[in-house]
């Protein structure tokens, strides 16, 4: 019984970072242009994760793009710079996006 409770507790805590990072994405206005599963203005976060899967430098590059913006990686629509996101939050957001499957 203790083992089952421990397993359940660990499973629940594994879900918390994903929820917290989606909350961060919402708070930082990322969800205005992106969704997790489908294209909105920008690509779906899962599509971004698939494109960069296995790329060891992706977290840093995506964090920079979150903060500075960019154009061309997903077509002609520019991603505006997001000045309200600090470097630590940008890396947290990038890691969360890349963790999606």
C-alpha cells in the first residue's frame, strides 16, 4: 500500500511542472499565438517540439527566440520579441515546449 501511494505521489508531482509551465506560457502571452496541439498564428508547441527533437542546443536557441523574436523558421509571419520574459523563464518555457510529445 505504501508503495502504491508513493508511486501515485510521484506521478502527481511529475504532472505539476507541465501545468506550471503552461501557466507560465499563458501568463507571458505565449498562448495568444500558440496552442499545444494546433497551429494558431504560430506553430503548435508540439510541432516545435517535433522539429527540434534531439537538437541539444534547442533550449538555448528557442529561449533566445522567445526573448528576441524571429522570422523565417515557420514561414513569413514574424514572432515578436517578448520583453516581459526574463532569461530564466525563457529557458523554462523552451524546455517545457521541447518536452511535449
